[in-house]
C-alpha cells in the first residue's frame, strides 16, 4: 500500500505502474486480478454479470488499483485535467506490445462506471497504428464524481470525505486480423456470430428464452391470416433481453388479443442502419406472405419500426401494412449520446445503468453487456469509425435527417417516454448528473430525450397527440431499460392495442 499526499508527485505501485493523483490524500493499493464475480467481497460495486461479460468477451483483468482518499485543494498549475476539463489522475502501466489491447474500467464507490483508453503523446486516444510504440501506456481518468447540479461539492464522491475508486486494468488480444480492420466490418462479423438476424415466435412460454422458435412456412401463413403483433428490440439487445421485463400476464393477454400471432425480429443494431434492417426482414419474408401488423418497439427499434411503416427512402414496403406502432423510449429525433463526440458517454451510461439498474436476471444483463464490451474493444482498435447502426440515432446525422423529412405513413403512432430524475441516494444522482451534462439539462431517461420520443418535426406523423402518449414524470424514476416492468406500461399497451386484432 502506498500513500497519496495530495501533491502531483507520482507514486510507484510496482515496476512500471505509477499513479499521479494531485488533490487526493489517502491510500492506494495495487491488487492482483480477481476471478469473475466481485459482488460480496470485491472492492467495487460491480455485479457478477458485469465481470462475466468481460471474461466472455475476452477482456481479462490483470490488475486492480484501489484508491481510498479524500480531496484536498491543489493549485491550478498542479492539477491534471481530463479531455472534458474535469479533475483527473494519471495512471501509467507497462505497454504489453502491439498484439495486446489495454483499457481501464474505472468504478466509483457508487457503482458508476467509465471506460478509458491509453493516450498518445499528443494527448489523443492511442490507435492501433501506434500500439506498442512505447514502454508505457498512459491513462487520464476522472478523479472525482461529477456534481449532478450546481456547484455543491458535498455531492461529489471523492470530496471532503473518504471515498473509494477502483481502476481495473483490462487486456484483450488483437492479433486476430478481424480485430484490426474497420469497426463496421468487425461489428458485422461479431453480430453475424452472436446477434444473427432471425424472425421468431414470441409466445408466453418462450419470449424470455434467448433462442425462440423461428417462423417457418406454416408460421408465415398463420401470421398472414389476420392482424399480428411484432416486437422490435433496441441497441445492444435481442428480443428476449429487450422485452424480458414484460409481465407474463401481459404477454398472455397480447397473445390472446392477436390470436397467437405474436412474433419478434432479432436484428443487427451496430453495423446496419434501420433501412438495412428492413431489407433483411423482407429477405426473410416469403413471397406468399402478406402482413397486417402492429408494432411494439424499444429504443432504436422504433426507427426500424418506422421503416416498416413506410418511412423510408427505399420506396413503398411491399406486402406489409402497419396499423399501430408503439414507440417505447425511441430516439425518433435522436439522442446526443449517439453523436461521435459523446459516444464514450453513451457506452459509460449503458454500462453503469446495467450495473446499477439491471433490467432483468443475470442472463439478460450479461447478454446486453457482452455487446457493449465488444463495442469497447472496437473503439480501442478502430476509433469507432462507421458504425452505421449507432450513427442512425445521431440527431445531427444524415439518417434521421432523411427519415424526418416527412415520408408518408398510414400507421397510427403511440409513444411512451420518461423524465428520469435521481432518487435513492448518490448513485442515482451521479448517473443523472453525468447524462444531463450531455443533454444540456433537457429531460431524458438516461439515454433518450423525453420529448424526442413524441415531439414534432417536418414528419407529418409528429408530434404524436397527447392522448396517444404516456409520459412518466420524475416521481416514477424510470430509466431507459425500466419501462416494461411497470404496470402503467402494460395498461397502455393493452388499452391501445386491445381492439387491433
């Protein structure tokens, strides 16, 4: 164990491992890696699902640096600042060579998580081109939790009291040639293997199963017999993990309403944009089928639903008629987290949200986290160039500009949104504060702006009328992945769709 005295002097924790933490006074200890599953005995507030997602994605912990310290004043010229201008610390570790990627996952004492990449000599993020070029890797990491609102320092986790921060140094192999190519290609290969396209039944006895029964010839004939209901999941997830929170009794009633004609669409969310998702759906739909469908979508799935409803530059959608479409937390007017400048905040928010507010059991959380961790690796190798599936949610991007120009649709739209505000202690306050900085304090559910689900644009389908909108106010404390377990959501779905079939 070493001592931090608040000065900018580096502390050597082991050969090649040094920490410089101006403004922090306390202790720091270098510990060996832990086996997966740190809940109940680990230094950090992290679930077993998170640790296992790291392991299954090929990220292995080699060291943990545990900081337990209080903040003390330090002159401006001695401070370290992150790229975002926050008070920071500097961690140096040995460079393990060009075939090994390294990333640091920082976990605050409240369970908030952030990812950090090594910096090059110019202060930018190191790329695969200069990996292994030096003896050490340098990480600049936020040293205090951001203030959620105002300037009250009493709400910051490492300030004026003893607080704990854990830095997990993780490594992953990059010798595979696929990992060294563009992110778009790697993401497509990963999704093809781990998130393949598929159209499956979504019945009360199997909707929470990862592998559902695929729709085959007889199934398409049944779906064509009358109005059917299609579920479309959001970013990072699959149908089972995206909609696991729907109560069994709600799913049973929906299946009754639609005569068992309820199904789901598993699709790429990273490497393909929603129009490509539409093309892939049509490619799997036999020529003999003609669908009259309603839609329930979550998050990015709402943009896919809009293409199915005819809001596309590809022209009329053959053999599909959409009656009603329910958008749950859908970024119909984008999310600033999908802007390239905020992509790391996007990843940090999703990781923290799943760690602190899991939307289901272990299998659900791990399924989503594995996709997020894979994106972390892609950023470390390719600087996240060209992930069109995520870029489709950029409010300033070309995809939404085209979609919101006003392509006609005969579908009736509904929206469910939330304004998440912190309740229940420091963890929620910190998470909300981190997000609100990106959203310029506009109401949001941690990922999507509240009014963006149903607000107006040049598209004639917006704004969605108030009688077709359920908006949770801040008293409900509903985050982006929490909607489907709430009785109000079930009531709205059954009310809106109850007379459809």
